[in-house]
């Protein structure tokens, strides 16, 4: 969790960048369990591991995955 991320931040969506192998339907299914959870080390590890598993289970090499919170700015 970065310094600008509040401790009570809740995951509202998961956004993937640089992904060309799987579409939103497959990635959405992988990340769905993290939506609604508090963003912390456990949630970050869950998203990371589920994404890695998707690739490995489908015969791809282990991907480099990093998960971070993106703050939403409200006016």
C-alpha cells in the first residue's frame, strides 16, 4: 500500500495493463473475489497470485505481476 492510499480503501475495480493474452471475461473472473475487500497486503497478494495462476494453468510462463492501488480523486 502506498503512502497516498488510505488504510480503509476498498477495491472497487481491478484494472489490468499490458495484458494481451486474456480478455476482460477471463481476467474479471480472476479478480472478482478482491472487489469489495479492503486494499492491503493480503488483497494485493490475492490479486497477484490469482493472475499468475491463470497464466500458469493455461500453459504460459509465469508473468511478472504487480498490484497497486490507484487513488480516486474527488473534487
